[in-house]
C-alpha cells in the first residue's frame, strides 16, 4: 500500500472506501462517505437502504445527519464530503441545503449521478472534485453488481 499523506483527499477517500467495503459485506450497494471538518472525520456512513428498509438511507444522507448532530448545526459550511461514488440527485440536493464547502467523489455515475441532471445542483460556493480513487471505487461497484447478476 502506498503512503497517503495525512489530510489529503486520498487519505480521506480511503476512509470512505472502508465504509463502502462495510456496505458490500452487508449486501448493500457499496458506497461509503465521510465528512471532514478541520482535518478531522466527524461522520462516517455507508449505504443502508436494505438494512433500514429506507430508500433515503444513502451513505451521504446518513453522514449529513451524523455531522449535523456532531456540530449541533444543520449547516456544514466548513466541511468536506468524501464519497466513493458521484452523489445522486437527492444527495446532491441535500448537500446544497447543508452548504458544504467541498464535495469530493471517486467514481462517476453516468446513470444516476447528479451531473447527469446538471452540475448546478451543488451550492454555488461548494467546490467539487471528482476522480479521487476512481478506479478502486468503480471496481467495488462492478464487483457488487457482477455478484448480483451471477
């Protein structure tokens, strides 16, 4: 394993990837997320739609709730969301209302990703970074969906 510098996008994406692996182990679509404030992870989550029988239980949504609880504030102005796959429209919309500073994702999602509808779903002040650990994140999704087809 290569050395990841502390506080880099790759370092925090590795943590989101770990969350995605938990989802995979539980038979969930393997998407993981972490929210970082002041170089500290304040929320970790993974998809739990099957476990919770809730279509809104995406990794990002669970992480938003945990981060808001941690901060005692619904706004996440100084926070970065790291998520293994491009957020869907619902999660991008929620990030808009949370007013995140940054959204960093791994693999693109051409079928369900928010950019398919329009990149302006994020808050105007939110910086977006894509492609961090893209191949590893995409491979996890491919593994999951291949296992479902077989």
